[in-house]
C-alpha cells in the first residue's frame, strides 16, 4: 500500500483483498459481507469484494466501491 492512504483503505486495488474481507462504506457505514452478497444488486452470496460488477455501488448511498474501508 502507498503511504498516502488512511487506515482501513485497501488502496483502491480490491485484488489485494482476501476473498472473505468485509468492507464498510465510509459514508453510510453499510457493510459488504461476501458471505451475504448483495441481494439488492443481485450479487450472490460468496462473491468477494474484488469480484463485484463494475457498475456496483453502495446499496444505501450509491458510494463508489473505492470509498469502502476494510473492517476486521
């Protein structure tokens, strides 16, 4: 990761995330959990954040995926 990103940031490269990584929207705090997928966007359970469709945005506030933070 580069030094100019804040804690929790995945540096915009979802390929570096483990497949089971959970991420939280920094705007509305929605949590994307790969085990659950995203029923609103018809993303099936088991879909890692790195495999979300290119058009996917936060189901609550439409934030871009780059605004999500890795949570423990």
